[in-house]
C-alpha cells in the first residue's frame, strides 16, 4: 500500500500528519510526502511552529496512478494554501475520479470543497467548515469518523485531532491494508 500525503509547504497540523503516517507504516504501507514545493514542509502545533519534514516529491511530479490512496492532514493554513494551487486541487480530484480512497481530517475537507468532489456526499470536519461543505452540495455530520461511499471513491473524514485514533483505524481498513 503506497499512500500519498498531500500538504502545503507550511501550515499542516503536525499530529494530523505524524499519526496517520505512522498508521500507514504500522500497516506495512509506504507513505510519501507530496507538496507543492520541494525541500521541507513546516508543521505546526496549532499556531506554534513544530518540526520540519522532507518532501518526497512535488505534486507536479506525482501521478495518482502511483498511489493506492490519499491522506489530507488538516491545520487551518494547510488546506487553504492547497486550495489556491491548481495542481494540488487537480491531484485531489484525480484520486476521486480514479475511484481511489481519500482520507481528510479537521480543516482538510476545504481542499475537497475546492476540488468540487463533495456534491451528494456526507462528510464531517472541523465545525467551522460546515457551511462551506453544505454550499459544496454535501451533507455535514458531527461524527468522530464518517465513511462515505456515495461516489466514485470512498471519503473517510474526521473532525479533529481527538478523533485521530478512529480516523487512522478506519482509513487503514478502507484503504485495504
């Protein structure tokens, strides 16, 4: 199982990267850090700088066909930056169109909104995204983890870092590990 983790050069919530990353490794999979720029990404602990992580490849040099699934970690700034990058948005949309599972936590569904892949779906997120998700044509629910298979690809979503255990267990199962 090869899993893409897409994030902007800065703004990802560190625990929403590291725990799912470790879950992929623990399941015998290979995680790959994909970003809009090469080098390193800067993670955050809410608003404080956390660690940096090396980028494995840029989104411009990545192909959906090389991966079995996509994880979108949150953080407020991370998905907002990704929404502004057409290649990142196309990468996300490509997973859904290819029928490959996508897991998104906290603020990460903002990128799904921008990719226009939520119409007719049911998802959860950080509560402040509720209106954006509804405006994108989806049903928003307040659940620890939600799995929606009402489209070409399964969407696994969670609300916040407190949901990480359920999020990781569920997306690993849904990714087929």
